[in-house]
C-alpha cells in the first residue's frame, strides 16, 4: 500500500465504503439491458456514463465518434430435445453458423 498514490488510496477506500460502483452497474444492467452496439439503449447507457464522469469531476468528459462495422443480428431458435422438448427464441450475430445435431 505504501507504493500507491494518494488518489489510488482514495479510490481503494471508496471501494470499501460506498456502493456507488455497484449502483452504477445495476443501473447499466437493469435499465439499459444488453446494449447492442449502435442501439438506442447503447447510446443512452453512454450518456449515463458520460453524466457520471461529469458528476465525478473528470476534466472535459466527452464522446468521440468512431467507426464500428458491427454485425447484423438475426433471430432464430434453440431446440431442447431432452429431458423436455422445448423451443426457445434467441438472437445471434449473422456470422454465427447454425449447426445441427448439437446435443
């Protein structure tokens, strides 16, 4: 601990004395969901995090644009064969290849 700076010690102290990080993670997971890149929920989560940086006093927090090639999301289904037969709707990147006979 002696090798840590004052700021590093304060951050470590915050981990043990505050639920802020867990509260933020809970909000990101519960309110913004899976947040596929480029989605509206992703943008809203980004704005939430930017707001937190401003609240914490970061110097010049801002967003920067970037090019993201992404992927197309397709819908499909998973079929459970045993012990109970059931079909479950799902989504997957279009580059994923369906394989039959997976058990």
